[in-house]
């Protein structure tokens, strides 16, 4: 079988899943990444494999964001700016925060959810990756009784897509797991989902890909995409001047995909949404599963002897100094839900960027105007979860297995020029 070389830009979850799936199909693959330390969003995220998850574009989300705009401690914060790109993104985002769009997204994301967990479990079984994977579901933890009704209604929307959810009272919750405080009114359990240690998954995927023959070049910065005179993408241009050539190029560089796509005349409109995590050692009582604290949007995930708290969504240009109060907000936001948060000692502080499109959907597919180029990005707060299916779809398409691609997912490919 002929094995055309594919160049994958980005060794995050999306790029590595693509590389792995391509290698399994006999394709020669080179992955390029400037990072040498496994420090990307794919490693630092909360580790909730929350299938069927809602996109960012929910009814009311844009107005809530505007209300919070001037509060630097709020879970969602937009740095005030008159940048035309930001204003255009915010306006498009606002237009998509409605029920009809949410329903369309959920149809696509719901179907992808089942396929992605199957793809992940196949990889973990085949490669024996030890990443603390547990199909324990996740909990939407709620303090306020009125919010518990709201959370229950939100969960029910997923029932027609086959997702199971259970409402649990505060008393039941505490009987099951002593980690939760008396103030917690209850929870909604998203039964079908899983939790995972994302950094271990990414390292395991990289090692498995290398065993299959993938070359991973770390510490190399891609400056732009290389095209020939006909406009075909023929590789990636490194800052050293070297062009790494390939028959196809998969652009999976997270938030940086935007600028790299532009170098080939393709525009993928995204905004970076920075989030933070704190890794705590010594929390007196670790919960047995992970979840999200409904009122404060702080995600939590027990990882061995540690607890990861992650969250906050800060829309601001890449590279601005950390806002340390937002790290502090993770502790404040978790304290009322979980026992023993204050006995924890932070062993790690981290920040990274979610690549967010204005309509809440990822951008996955072949760019017709630039033959040879695939884009796989824009997964926002769902990239860990959608990574395995994204990689599989891209690999299947490159290898001509078009029957595996859901037309609804292709319909979400909207790069414009
Ligand atoms: C706080 C937080 C919590 C989250 N929690 C969850 C969760 O629980 N579940 C979930 O599903 N998702 C979660 N997410 C979202 C998820 O982490 C992202 O959607 C996902 O990691 C994006 O993966 P990626 O491969 O597209 O990008 P990245 O992980 O950002 O990888 C991109 C890679 O490209 C490389 N790169 C970029 N530019 C260049 C260049 N010019 N040259 C060479 N290399 C380059 C980077 O070094 C990087 O390694 C969370 C995100 C954050 C920030």
C-alpha cells in the first residue's frame, strides 16, 4: 500500500489522535511541535471526558458574559477591547446563543460523543495506556435548590440522544461519598461519561504513535504553511527555514491554528479562552469521581493522591500575564462544595488556552480551496473529549474511508477566506 507522508502540526490531543489513527492505517506521519514539556491545554485540562457536553453557545451565555465583563474574579471574563476581530467574534457568538442553534449543535456533538468514547476505549485497550481512566460519569454539583431544577432540565435535553442522567439529593450524595459538604443541595450525575488524567493520556498516545512509526519532532516552531504555485499545501515551514513536506498537512495547533491557517490564505475565526488549574496534594477527603461545581464553574478531578481544580474562562489575547486572583478563585469556588480543600497544598499551577469558535462548534475537515490541507481545531472546552473521534475522522478521510464521516460534522467545517 502506498503511504503518503502526512505532516501534523501540533502534538496536543487532536494532533496526536490524528497521527495515531493515520499510523494505524499505514500512513507515514511526522508530527511537529514547539513544546518540549507536555505543557499544552491537552495536558493541563480538567480531565472530564464528558460526552454529549453542551457547547459554549448556550442561551443566555453571551449576556452573562457581558454582565461579568468588569468583574475580574468571575468565572467568565472578557478583557474589554475594541479589537474588530474580538467584536466580530462576540457578535457572532451572541447570535448563536439560542435554543435552535443549541439543538443543532447537540445533535452533532451527541453523536460524536458516543463515537469518541468508543475510539478512546479502543486506544486505551490496544495500547494499555495507564491514565487513571474511569467510566464513573461526572457530577454537576449544585448548592442552590433552584439551580438543581435548572441543572436537571439541562440534563434532560440529552435524553433523546441516549444519554443517561440521574438527579441525586444532597443526602444521597453524602451517603455515597463523604467528600461533599452539607451545603451541596444535590447533583446531576452524567452517567455515561468518564474521567481521566489528561497528561498521562497525551504522553501515552505520543509513545503509542512512536511505536507505530510516527516521528515526533519536538522543539520545532512552525512559522507558516508552505503552498505551491497552484495553491496546494505541500508542507510546513519551520522557523529554521526548513520545509517539512507532506502530501497532506493536518493543522491541529490549537488556538495557534488561526494564524498558521492564515499563512495559506485560510481564515479560521477563533478567540483564545484561557483557563487555569491547581493540583492539590493532601486534600483531607478526595471525592471518588470528578465533576463541575454548578455555581462557580470550577471543575474537579481526583488524580491518584491529588485533586485537580480547573476552570475560569478568560477571553484575552494570548501571552498576557497570568491573573493570579483567578487561580485563587479556584479554591474559593471549590471550598463550599468539598471538604478539606484548605488542607490541600498546591503542587502545580498551570494556565492554557481553549481554542474557541464563535458558534461553539469545532472546525474539522478538508479545506477545498487549499488542497492538501486539513484543519482540526476549535474544540473549546471539549477538546479532550472530542480528540479521539476528531483524529479518527481526519485519518479516515485522508485514507479515503469517506463512509465513516457524518455529513453533519462536515457541515461544521466553515473556514472562510
Ligand atoms: C482549564 C481548562 C480545562 C479544560 N477541561 C476540559 C475537560 O475537562 N474536557 C475536555 O474535553 N476539554 C477540556 N478543556 C479543553 C481542551 O483542553 C482543549 O480543547 C484541547 O486540549 C485542545 O486540544 P488541541 O490539540 O486542539 O490543542 P493544544 O492542546 O493547545 O495543542 C496544540 C499544540 O500545537 C503546538 N503548536 C502551536 N503552534 C505551534 C507552532 N507554530 N509550531 C509548532 N507547534 C505549535 C502547541 O505547542 C501545542 O502543543 C479544558 C481546557 C482548559 C484550558
